[in-house]
C-alpha cells in the first residue's frame, strides 16, 4: 500500500480512465476525491465502490473543470475533508471532431479549458500543499495527440501538446522538492469518449460499429489492441512509487506502436 494515509484527487473520475485510476489509487491505500459529471445515484455507487476498494475514504466533488474558481474549491475542500492533497491526476477531458475551418469556437474554448487549463489550475492550487509536505505526485493524462496530430482534432491536439509542455515546465519547478510531475500518453482506450467517435464513424461511413472500431484502431496502431484503463492505472501507481522518484517531466506512452511508426 504505497499510498496509505495519502490523498489523491482524480479529475473526471466518474467514467473511463479516471475511474480506473481512482480505483487503483484506492487499492494502494489512498483517500480519493472523485470528480466528474453523471447521474447522482450512479456517482454515489461509484463513491461507495471506491471506498470499499481500500482502507482510505472516498468523497466526491462536482467541480466543473472549465471553471477556475470551482477547481480551487475542489483542491481546498479535498484538503479540508480528507486531510491533505498528495496526488493530483489531471484526467478530465472532452473531444470534438470537425475540420478546422468549421470548428465551433465555443468547442475550442471548452476543450482548451477542460483538457489543458484545468491542469494548470489544479497544479497551481495543489503544488504549495505538496511542497509544504515535501512529497507529491502530479500526473497529467495527455495523449498520443500530445505527440502527433490527427486531422479534425485541432483543439484536442493543441490542448494535449500543451499538457506535455505544462508537464515539463512544472517538473522543472518541482525539482528537489519531493514533488514530481509526469504525463501518461494513451493511444486508443475503449471508453465512452472513444465509443462516441466509433458510433459517429459507423453512421457516417454506413458500416457496423464493430467495423468502425476495427478501422479506427488499425489506422493508427500497428498493434490492434485497446489500452485498458487498468493498464493506465498501473502506470499511475508506478509514478507514485519510489521507483519513479527521479522521473520529472516524463511521458509514459501506451499506444500499441502508434507513435513508433
Ligand atoms: P470519458 O468520457 O470516459 O471520461 C471523461 C471524464 O471527464 C468523465 O468523468 C467526465 O464526467 C469528466 N468531465 C468532462 N468534462 C468535465 C468537466 N467540465 N468538469 C469535470 N469533469 C468533466 O473519457 P476517457 O476516455 O476516460 O478520457 C479521460 C482522459 O484521457 C481525457 O483527458 C482524454 O483526453 C484522455 N485520453 C483518452 C483516450 C482514449 O482513447 N479514451 C486516449 C488518450 C487520452
């Protein structure tokens, strides 16, 4: 239990990758502050499940990660209710697919706010607490789209490149404080975010959902497997472990060879 008596905030943890990460950190003993949108009863069930996963507590805060004041409140309330803020996993994210000339300006603004600026705001609020404690782990969920581009994903690609820049810039400022800041870059993960893209592709190309899923994978990844939330959660646990104590500003990639080719 490498996170016993420690507290983690996982943004966007009501679904997909964030939920997997929250579960894994709880299994390592952490108190977990959950965040994200969804049906109230379903979120309460998730909170109970996470609380039952390990010896720590689980709480939920509905902060909208596009709103800086709500993000500051999320960090302050976590410290007040769970005792500290030792790990922050910046995971909340959204997607929009459209050609750049048709890209809705409000979607650009929302994607930059939720996928990039929210990480700056959580780090800005949590880093003083971590530095004071002399230990902290900041983990930013970036993407292969932080390393390479795909068409029709202008805001997402720009935001994820920004997340990797933010990770490196913060890592330098964390040096010799006991705090580390690193990123995880997943390729395709079969979560609701990607399922929506698969269904849109199936409708647009008049093919089955299964065909759309296979073509989506095959266009980018030599290895035809989705990375799972559990595999990414294991990387997050690793970044919290003593073995990763000297990793600063790194990018852990799990993408079936997407960025290797
Ligand atoms: P998902 O849609 O399953 O989960 C997204 C989570 O973010 C949900 O809990 C949702 O409620 C929350 N969220 C969205 N907007 C929010 C807001 N304004 N405030 C608070 N919470 C908000 O998506 P996912 O696939 O699990 O994606 C999680 C992260 O992983 C994202 O940053 C995404 O860019 C990244 N990622 C995903 C993939 C993939 O293939 N699924 C690949 C690379 C990177």
